[in-house]
């Protein structure tokens, strides 16, 4: 049942992910080795895989430390020169705090003839957990939880994070100065803004303490008193582009959602489908994006062509229930409800890092018979959506996508397959 469509959707997702794996996209951007040492630092869900490429390229001449999410490391036996630390995401923890402190010590010890090679990817903001002086990790964790539950965008979350950080918002580069800093980034943010990827630890920041306060006010979040005092004083603003401490830095984006969607589009074309790329910067509440995409799918079906609608970006979920499931899985539940069993429309939505939210799945798939099968099992889709429990809806249907960590991250991947009969 739906076997061919299932395999096609999964292959499109795999094509997208394969195109942005570090082993495919990083090596051409690696700089020439310096006269002195090459010290590798970084953070993100792809950082361990990126570090492996660096070691394969430079050999034993490099050393350093990168932080990745639990379960996304490769094992230190494979990369003996670079320490791989696994830490908490999306809520920062002690492991990330201590590792970020070690990274600052590493770059602080570099000289003018050395090179700091910074490897960044999605998830790096939470993993570089070291708070600014006077702020506890507990306080930072509480604010992070509140922002995630509120449905704040990644740009908004990272604006607050960088103004509570000892590392992010360009501060890592300031500590490394005057050593040259080259940053290579796999982008997981809409528009590929370098200051948002991992909260921009080596780049200029366009946001301010006032912006961070405004975001907390927007979502009616009352921060712990130490954080409120710190933000109100605003004594240590993040560096802007004209800061001399950023003079000897550069950043290159080596992979992005646009590349992933292009690869999926090429795969679709090879299978005789017309790819329609809706965009790589789509944001918004997951269920609302699903409603808009359901309408687009019906419009394309009415034209009578076999097409696949592709999109990227990052949707969000405002948590009002107690269930499990991330934005991609909730998007799929919302899409299933909106399509209401529409014939000839199939879809997949997955986080490109292999983990959607806090569960073990990347996302889910839907088929014309999804709601009918759910009804047979006594599953009421609206109830699961109201409880933000999309994971529990799709699990008994066996329509979750569970690839495990992919070791890259360009955020959401969505494909809606339309095959009019």
C-alpha cells in the first residue's frame, strides 16, 4: 500500500540530505595551512562530521575541540587530534557549558602565525552554552525553554541567546584576536544570515540588548532576575562590523537548504516529475504553513500535471499541549487534516538533521489513506493536533521517518507529490 510513493518520497529526502553532507561540501572551502598551528573549534549537529573532513584533509597538523548534540558524534577514536564533546540540544547543559569554556581557552592561546578554523552548523547556538558573567546556566535554560514553547523563530531565539552568552554574537572572534579566524558554516537558517547560524560566534551582530528585551516582551516572558538585570544594564554589547576585533575574520557558507532542494529537484526530474520549488526560507506556525500548502497542492492537482512541491526553511510550533512531536511532524498532521484524504496527493516533511524536535524521528509521511487508517485505529487527528502530539498519531500508522542523525543540518525538507490520475 503506497509502496512506490513511499519509496519516492524517501529517496527525495535522501537526495536532499546527501547533497549537503560535510564529506561532499566542505573540502573545497578549506584554507591553506598557516605557518603556525591550525586550531579547530566549532559547534553544531554536523560539527563532528565536519571535523572528520578537516582531519582527512590536513592530517596530524591540526588540533582542537568541537561540540555536537548527543548521538551525533563519531567517537574520538576516529578523530584523535580533535576532541568531540556531545552536549544538550535544544536545551543547553553542563557539558556544553564546559566545552564552550575550553574552546575560549583554546583560541585565547593562539598567536599571529596560527589559524583558528571554526566549524559551525545548526544547533551550535544551544551547544555553545557558556553564559555571560553573572548568569547561571539554569537561568539560561529556563529562558530557552520559554522561547521554544512560545513558538519564537530561530532568529528570535538566537538574538536572546547571543546577548546572554560569553561566546556567541562575535565574542569568540574577539577572544581569538589578532589570530586569523576562518569560519565554515552549514546553514540551517532562512536567508543564510551568518550572524544567525549558531548565533554567529565569529561574526558581527546586527541585534542589540534592546532587541533581546523586546523579544522577551513580545512573548510575555518574564526572565529570571539575574537575566533581567543583565539585559537592562546592557554594558557589553555584541560587536558590530566595524569592530577592530573582527578585522581578521572571514566566513564561507559551504552548504544550505537551497543546495538540498536543488538536489531533490534534480532527482524528481530524473523520475519524470516536474519539480516546483516553493522556496528555501519558509517560516511560520507549522499547521498554518500546512494549510497554505494544502491549498497549493489542490491547485496544482487541478492542472493535471505530475509535480512535486519542494520547500525548505523552518516552521515553528507554539506548544499548548503535552504531547510529543516536532514542527515537521506537526506540519504533516496539519497537512493530512487539511487534505482530508484527497486522492493522488502524498507528502513527506523531515528535519534534515534526522531529528525533529526531541523525539527519535526526522518527520513523517502522509498518503491519501492516512486519515482512513487512523480512523480504523481510533485515532482522532484533531485531538492529537490540539495536544501537539503528532508523534503519537503517526507512530501506530508506521508513517514516521526515523533515519537517525544524518550528520548535517540545513533545516526542514518538505515534498508534496501530486500524481493526478
